[in-house]
C-alpha cells in the first residue's frame, strides 16, 4: 500500500460542501457497511464506524478504505502510482479515453450532466476524468492503492468522491446511482460473473450500466502473453516492473521493425511480448514507450486475466434483470443495458 502524507489537495467530495477533514454528507449518504450493509457514522476525520455491527474502517487522505492494504490487485496500485498521468487525455493530449468511454457506454453529455455515476475499478481515473468533464458527479472506486493516484490526478475536482473497496463487497447502498461503468476491470477479478453481478444492484431502477471485458478468442493460445503469464503473475510486482522496463528497452526496436512489415506487421508484432501502439494511437515516440512499459506490465502482472464470450456476458446481463441489452465487439467485448424499472404494486 502506498502511503501518502498530509491531506492537502483532496478532491472536493460530492456535494462539495464538505472540507477535507470530514466526508461530505452527500457521500456519506451513499455509503454502507460492506459487512452487514447497515449505515455508517464518522466519529472523526480518520474513521468510519458501522451503526449495527460496530466494524470500523479507516479514512485516509479523504478516502474511506474498506479493504486490506495488500491484496491481489497490488500490482495495479504500483502501476497506477508509477504511471499516474500517462493515460489521462489531459496529459497525453489525445482524446483516447474519451472516445472509448463515449463509444462503449453510448451515453451522451446531456444524459451525464448532473447524473450520479459510479466508476468501478477506476485505476488512476482516466475515465473518471472523462465523466467529470461531461458534468457527471462521480464516485470512483478501486480495490488497490490506485485510488491515491486518482486522488492526486483530480485534486480540487468538483463532484468527485473516491473510495477504496472491493467489487465483491461494495460499501455502497443499493439503488442509488443513475449510471455505473466498469471498464478494463472484470477480466482481472477472480470470479468474473460474480463481479459483474455486483453491479446492477447499486443502480436506481432504469439506471444504465456499461462494462467491457477482454473477448475470449481462439487465437489467445498463440499469444505469448498467456504463456509468459504462467510465470510473471507470480513475480513480485517491483521485480516484474524492473524486468518489463528492461524488456521494453531491448525489444522496442524489434517490435517497431516487425510492426512496420507491410500488411502483416501489426498482427505479427504480437509475437514480441511487449505492447506497441504505433499506428494505433497518435502518440509521440516517448509516449509510445511509456505506454509500452505501462501496458506490458498491465498485461503480465495481474493475478487474473480471464477473457469471456459474448454469450456469457449477455446471459449474465439478462439474468440480472437488465433491459435494452447490447453486446458487441469493439476491440474489447462491450455490454450495456438498463436496470428494469420496478413494476408498480397492484
Ligand atoms: C486494468 S486496470 C483499469 C483501470 C481503469 N478502469 C482504466 O481503464 O484505466 C484494472 C483495475 O481494476 C481494479 N480491480 C481489480 N479487482 C478489483 C476488485 N475486486 N474491486 C475493485 N477494483 C478492482 C484494479 O485495482 C485496477 O485498478
Ligand atoms: Zn456493519
């Protein structure tokens, strides 16, 4: 767990009326005890207490923490704190996250303005930034210390609250969000279906959900990523990170050369086990190398990497009571729909 000193620059929480010390009442209203689902009170700046079971939780740097400091997602904490800004559109100068967010969610600026939106597995907050820029009020949630990177990235942002929590034990009341999205996350959880099923309950009736997942492809067996992961997922994050940095330094010219082979280069470069976005995103040579280190680590480090089929995703969406379901491939496998409105009592 990355510890940071001081409370300066904590993103102003939802409702923005609160200072940096106590959590904003509007944010407190959304929270509940992940153990027994009862309400929480905040006796002081640095803790929350459950009104029913008495469990207490730490609040540090304005972020309530409902998980152990070390967990299976610690590699993500390291990567998002080391590459805190790399993939933010405001830093890269390219609308890469904005385009993915808009095309995957299908949501419009008019729908997002003033809406209460949950970002599940926010990482350093690249999509949080987009949702905020479109006028949403956002609760950004992550299991790892990526929440600290998210906080630093969005200092002073109006309408943002951050929480460190587990998708399997959400400290959020049912039926409170207008919208929720979960991008780049589900395949990295131990039980993808169960992680997906945790999402619809937090939505209001009629609330919209959008997720993406790695698609399960027969070609995955040819991809060295999945051979290497047998070893790399067990490596200590810091050691793997050093290895990836050295690997990218050596393999970068090779990957560039292979990728430039006419017609087949872009497919062929998958054989070189580093991520190369040349020709995919209009990034500078320096940015391409940073993205290569970040996403090669992101490819080799996670404890779980479990692609899914469109059929599975659609089945989970249907049986969770979603309506207006759309499932399609756009790089990732995307699923979106709405929570059915409750039928009026007869
Ligand atoms: C590949 S990153 C994606 C981050 C961000 N959504 C993005 O696309 O930049 C996956 C994130 O999922 C988070 N994550 C993994 N398991 C989780 C869980 N059980 N609950 C909440 N977040 C989780 C990780 O900590 C990590 O930050
Ligand atoms: Zn409780």
